[in-house]
C-alpha cells in the first residue's frame, strides 16, 4: 500500500474516531472536551492502528480516561467498520500523546523569555 494511501486512511480513521467518541463516550466522568485524537498510525496491512490521544489538563485523571477509551475500543472499531469501507478494520491501541503539552510548555517558556527581555530593554532605556 502506498504511503499516500496510508496517510489518507490514517486521517479517515482519525476523523471517525473523533465522531465515535462524541457518540459513545457520554459518561459523566469523561470530559470529552479535554480529549483530542492527535494522530493515527495504521500498519501497512491495515490490521493494527496506534491512536495517539492528548488529554488537556486532567493530569491526575489521564490514566483513567485512557483506560475508559480502551474499554470502549470495540464499540469504536464497530463504528469505523460501519462507516468506512476498508479491507480490514484495524485493531485500535490507544496511547497518550504528550507532545501538545510539551509544545505548550515550550511556548510558555519562550513568551516568558520575551517578557523578561522586553523588561530589560525598558530598564536600559530609562538609564
């Protein structure tokens, strides 16, 4: 299977999982607004897919929310099977993606440095 086709399949599955989460994860203890499906990496034979999920805030509840996603894996796979026509419906494996959080931390550090630099320039101009 070509790389371009795998990329399209990954994007289709990512979108379908987002829709499925909206319909399936209606439990009160699950904050759907905090969950983002960042990427899907499907194997070349379409048998397995690694689903990278970012959970914003909720630092103490991340493992619980991830286990809830894993618990509903079969239902999500059934929705993918129903809505997409693929040779195989991949077996989903949910994993936590901390890259967005790390990026936010780096951006916060950079903006703090800019503020400090601007403050130092103001002090020099006053002298």
